[in-house]
């Protein structure tokens, strides 16, 4: 009897297609954080620089999307080209994520079936970079897929355990122990600090974190 063949998992290309409104954001400002993430995660971000004016360009974008591990569609400003590219990606599979800055987007323009989807919501380039880093931490190397929020909550649980055993750690030392990037650690820490779960001592660069009620007197 012939033994059943095991399914062959697709090889990760470590390539991500990104679509966003070029009119909304200066090119160098928006792509700066993507370039930094490329170096940290050995991943390539592909941007389509042309407007979609004919089928030849659409075919090239189709090739980019199909040739990437997944795609990110920044629908801030609800740009027609980004909308078209997102529609194509939705039609061929589930390997795509939506990013949005609500302050730059009239929510009424966004179809209702997109408003409820899990998305990368941000209000600054720094927040966008942190959430993109969290997404890449999930995807490379392979890990069980989940939402960005669930991934960050897992890191918060690890931070609680760390601080319970080692009060007074800095964000850099926590990131090193957890083997994550500093922006990801900062993103996980922020709501813990804002809610009063954490207390701090020291200045900004050397700030030490403690669980509430454990700061040495």
C-alpha cells in the first residue's frame, strides 16, 4: 500500500505587497518605517508606483499580489486605486490586511462590510510601524495566526510574568528577554501603563517598569 503523501507547505517568500494613497502621504515619510522593518525582518515590501490606467498595469499588480506572502492595503483616504487592488486581493484569497488612519478617512465612504474587519488602525507613523512589526513577528517565522491584538495580549501576559519575577526592568531589557523588537514591546506596554497596571521610575531613556504596588520605597 502506498503511504499517503504529506501536504507540502508553501514556501514563504518574505515578500509583502503594500498599497496606499500616494497623494495622502509623502513617499519618503510613509515608506521610512517599512524600510527599517525590511532590514530587521529580512522581508521585502513591494509598492506599485503607477496609477492603474490600463490592464497592463493591473496585470503587474496582480503579479505582485499573487507573488507575495500577504498584502497590506492602507485604505486611509479611501483611494480608488487602493480600493481596486483590495477588491482583487479579496477575490483571490484571504492573505491580506487592512490599515487605516481614521483621522484621514470619512468612514461613511468605506463599505459597511469592511468597517467590522480586523484592521491595523493607527494615528501616527510610529504606531503604524509598531503594529506592522507585531504583524511580522506573527508571520516570520511561522506561528499560529491570530489577530494583532491577541498577539500583543500574549506579550502583555509575558511582561506581567517578567515584572513579577524581575521588577524594575527597562523596555529594552524586556524586549531582549522576550526576543521581540523594542517598538513591539512599547506597543504592548502602553495600555498597561495607561490603565494604571504599571508604575515607573526614572527618566525616559532609563525608565524602569513595575507592576502596580511593587515600586521599592
